[in-house]
C-alpha cells in the first residue's frame, strides 16, 4: 500500500509547540495527524533506571555538535516529558533585546504585555504551582540560604508539578512515573486525542514537498522502537497545513532538507540558534560550613549531602534580571539537579589548573557527589549557532542505539557571550565560595562544547525578513501554510527556562493557523477552552484574536 | 605458546582497560595488574564494568573498538618516541606508559582541535558512564551488587519496588527574601 494519506493539518512533533497546536486545531474541527519520531511512553513505562534501553535513554536525545550539544526530548510529549517542569514567564526586558542585529529582535507585536494573556492560557491548561518553601528541596534550600547569606534574594520557581504526587525521587528527566510532573501527556495531548487528533509515534519526518493543489506532502520513515539506528517503511501524508514543532535542533534540519523540493528557505532557517545562554556550575559543598555558616541541618544530623533528593530546579536567583543593566549582563542562576550519565563527565575539579573532567582528582569529587550543588546559568547569548548541511536522515547521525548522535550545529560563542558566562561564573563563585561554603567550577565546554537543554531560535519569528524565518504569526516566509511553533520560533535567549514562553507563543500562533486553514478550505474554528474545559484564558485573549487572524 | 588471537584479545582488553582506567582510575586488581595503573584506591571504570559497556553494541562503539586500540597503540608509540620513553614489549604500548603519561596522552587526544577528538571523547564518555551510572546494568541490580561507581557516589538504595522516594526532602522554612519584582504567580515581572 503506497497511496498517500490525506489530512487537514499535519503536526511534526508532539512537544509544547506540537501538542498545543494539535489540541486547538482538532478541537476546532480539523483533521489532525501528529507525527512524533520517539516512542509513546506513559507513567508506568518510566523506569528508575540508567541502563541503556530504559525509558531514560528512549525518551531523550543527546546531539553532539561542533561547539554546542543539545539535550532534548524524543518521545510523545517531547521536551515536556524530560524537562524539569520549571515554568517562569520571561522578564519584560527580554522582549526588548537587540542581540547582534542592531534592532529589536522580537516582532513589534510581541512584548511581555501582549504575551501575558497567552501565558495565562498556558497556565490555565497546564497546572502550574508557585512552590512554597515547604516544597523546596534541600538543594534549593541550600542555594537560597547561600544567596541570602551573600545579600541576595532567591525565589521558589513556579513549576508544573502536582506536589501531592511528587516523591522527590529526582528521576524527572527519565519521565515521571508518578504523574506528578504535569507533562503534556496529562493535558493538551489527551485532549487533542479526545477531539480526534491521531498521534503516530516512531514516525520521523524527513522532508516536505508541495502538492499540486497548493498543499504539502510530508515524507516520513518509521523508526524501530528499540534501536533508533534502524528504519522501517517510509510513507507520505498530504496536508493543507503543516506545523513544524520538531524542536529547535530538528525543525530547521527538516526545512533545510526540504529546500530541494520546496524551494529556497528564508536566510534565517538554521541560523541564529541560541542555547538559551545555558551553562552549568558544580559547587562542592563543605558540609561543616553549610551547618556553621548557613545554619542548615536535616535529618540524622546531616547538613546537606542531598544531591540525589528532590525534583529538579526549585529555587532561582533573579537579582541580575534587572532591565536597567546592559544587554549581556543580565542572567539568572537556578539550582538544578542533573543526574549522572551524560552530565557528570563535564564537571571539572574546582581549583584545577588544567583539564580536569577526567582522572584522579575528578574521581575524588565524584566520591563527594552527594554534596554537589549544581547551578544552572541562563545568560543572554548572541544567537551564534548555525546548522550546516543536513545529514541524510533525521537531525543527526545516530551513534548509539538510542540517545546519542552527531549533529550539524556549529556554535562559536562571541566575546559578549563568553563575557556573560564569565560574569555569571563569578557571581556563582561570589555567592557560594563566600566563607568557605563551597568550591565551585564551571562545566567544561572542551568536551562536547557548550551544553543546552533548551535549544531556541533556529527558525525565529521577527519583523525583518533578513534575520527571521517566520513572520510575527509563526508562518514560514515564502511558504504559506507552513508554520513553526516550537522553540525554534523564539527569537533569542530568555534568561529563564523557556517552556512557558514557547507554549505562550504557540498559543498565540493558533488564531493565525486557524485562519490559514480556513483559507485553504478547512472547516475549523478558533476558541477551544483549556484542555480541562476552563474558559477564563479564552476570554483574556479574545481582544487579541482579530489582529492575529488577519494577514 | 598461545594462539595469536588470544594475544590480540589480550592486547585489546589491556589497552581498553588502561584507557578506561585513565578516565576513572581504580586500584589494581592484583599486584601484577598492568592495565590498571593503581592511581587511586577503590574500583574505577574497569571494575565498574567499562569493558562490558563498551562491548554492548547499544553504545555504537563496539564495532570500532579494534580501531580505537590500533590508534591508541600508534599514538602511545609515537608519544613514547617523542618523550624518549622505553616501552615494555611485554605489554601493549599504551599500557606500558605510566599513569601520568597515559593522562597526558588522553588530554592531547581530547583537546579541542585534535582531529580525532570526537572519537576519544565518545570512548571516554562511555568509560565514565560505566562508573557514574552503570549504563550496562539495571541500576537497582548494580547497587544491590555493590557497583563500585554508584556506591562511591553514594547513590541511595531504591525502595522494594525499585523506585526511589524521599519523604524527607526539605528544610521546610523560608531561607531567603523573595526578589521584590516577583509577580503573584511567582515569575519575574
């Protein structure tokens, strides 16, 4: 059987950008098919196991590039399944950034005020909790106490976690077994399916071509469910609207590969990639000082020694999120748990004079792993990433059965980015090395380059066709009917975790997508409530719909 | 005299063990252990199962291991010549190097700009994973069996159902002032 299937809307990827689009379009009456290259796993499938082949390696993907590596989701639910559920909104100044282009990089139509109603829609759809100090783990508590001791403030981070179900197991990155993390598997995706959206896991989209009727044909390969190096049959689906949401490490690659059939892509496709300015530091806590200086004590007389306990980031320092500071001098510092495996190898020994990511001294700090405190920096980087020519298939040459591949991203940080990282490093040291609380070292960039868990901007929105691949309604310039709604669309680093902003931009893109679908003869309407039926968010965005529904 | 294939296997095993031991060093398994340099006490990557992990084709490295061994032998030989070191013909060249020289050579091979850097980094990555996450074993089994890496790092034992739960997790009190520009829902304003 080789005949081509047909649908109204084809969504590539099922993370925040894809799931939100799939839900609204299906709820509005369109036929929706979602192609997701990873497996469809649910709570019972999520193992507490580092063994290769467990859910941990099935559900996420690590793509090594030249100067930058990307850790992302690879499963139904995408990044929402493997992220740490931090859901802050981006600070106001972020939307005024210029970066390297000499003008405001966000579209004129988007700023914090105009995005807030869309943030509200997300907050109504994904249960988000402002965590209290009782929810804050030992690691977050120590970070808060150290910030306070240094004269800084510290905030519990809003998170999409059901506190009544969380066991503080710290396996969140392998998918939440207890359904405490409010991933898309629990809200937008089941609601999309209830409205008839069809989700096909293990379908990796390779390229897009045109059909004679002005629509698009999406070409996919079916992937083996255990060894992602193996491919099965190929197929095609025709659609009137295509929504790309494969993640900022894959969406531009699909478009690059499609250039032969679709025609020239906007210059910004595969350019201006941002790693959200991310960088990690490891602090090795002096347990005696944590007790004496910070006054911390937990059960059994311990002061800290709690690196394994918890639920990802719970406390952030936002003192440098000050809009009066110059660009590239603003950043946040967030406590983070990062599990062993792909993370610890990049940690370096505090005070070492040469490379120390392996060897005798590294082993010694591994023995003190329980006393590690990891601080996650999010600075303003300079959108330095560029994707080279795409590989033959997928977004990377896959090395391991799962998880590990070699991609085409090249990232060469500019002096502004390097200086911003150095400033953030110095701030972490100033806070945590004060009075001997800890010794701190940044993770090395020499092994796999910089390391991002929040890839952004490789196909960004904007008003300037020269520096943005999408117009301000997320439609791909020169290719009407193709929309991008994932982190690729976010124009630049956000200085905070980006899931909330990616989601809000996706919500904002829906009225325009609905309008485009209607122009193509799809009987679809805009106006679905939140997945649980709530409607206050819908009322909040009502005044904004007309401008977004017009070209 | 042993069959040549055994020599090849022994060369391969010893060379890979010496590389793994350079990444996460351990103590010698016996006084005449040559592959493990004995730079630290306690088990290192070798005792943690690095060769088991590298030998599992799920890593994607297995088919290339002979190439790694050949290349590392060549690099070690050249390194010894460059530094005027005498290599012991009784063991493979990389094994013959002292721990300090092994470390210096691995640093060279993994330094940005080295043409083979990505290859050696990938080998190092899995050697480290054998130690810090026992990626070739069920984590619960690894802990139950006394896996040297997970034990050294202090990974807690799971509950009887193989799941981790930490009922005590919070100091349970305010530990800092909130940033003044925080919205009611907890975001930066």
